[in-house]
C-alpha cells in the first residue's frame, strides 16, 4: 500500500497497472490482488493513506498560525496543494463506479474527519478560538469542499485551486473578529 501511495504521487495519479505496483513492491501481481481484492481497492486504500500522511504537514502548518485568519488561509492553501488530493479524488471516482468500495471509502473518510476534529479541537482549546457551528460540521464542510474541488479537477473542470475559496468554508475565529460565517 505504501508503494502504491508513493507511485501515485510520483506519477501524479496516472493509471497504475497491477504489474507496475507489484514490481515496485517486490511481490507477484497475484499477491496484490489477493490481499486487497482488486487493484481498485488497493488504489483507494493507498490514496487515503497518502492523504493521512499529508495531514501531518497540514497540522504543522496549522500549529504555526498565530491568528485565526492566518490559520484559515494557510490550512486551505496547503490542503489544495497536497499531492495526495488528486489521488483521493480518483479514489472517490472509483467509489462512484464501484459500489462495493463505498464502505471502504466511508471508513477512510470517517477516520479523516475524526483526526481533523481532534486536531482542530486541540487548536481551539489551546488558542481560545471558536467555530461558528458544530465542530463535526466545520470539518465535514471543509473536507467536502476540498475533495469536491479535487473531484471537479479530476473530472476535467477548468480552473485551479485559486478559484476555490476553501478558507471561506472555515468559521474559526477569536473574540477580536466576528465569525466568518456571520
């Protein structure tokens, strides 16, 4: 799975073959499909593994922000630039076409949401910041916008991350500024 995540990032989401994955991992192709059930299942797992690894970078960036507006802006820019985001968009597209992978995708999304909630809750508590809505809604809204933008780009929609106001989905604020949701 680690090898597939690495290859996906290196090839920027270009379709990978089972033979190519197996060769890079030093295993036989049938071992790949036996363990994960299918290449598509492996790609979904690997994409989300890459995203979860990338979220560590996002957390470091978030911890450095001294002001809520800086936090919103920096987190949003960093997420849109993640090398794993297009891979996850591809995994979501696979899940649309292959209903049997929906539980796998949901499991990965739930983990992403829980980890994000924990991170943001820690930031809020340590800095005395607040959110303008329930934390779970804050996190789901943010990731839905980010993944939706990546899915649109994956599908060939024109535009770039600069066209998406991802920071605008966050309502994190302190007492000196009104909630961005107001």
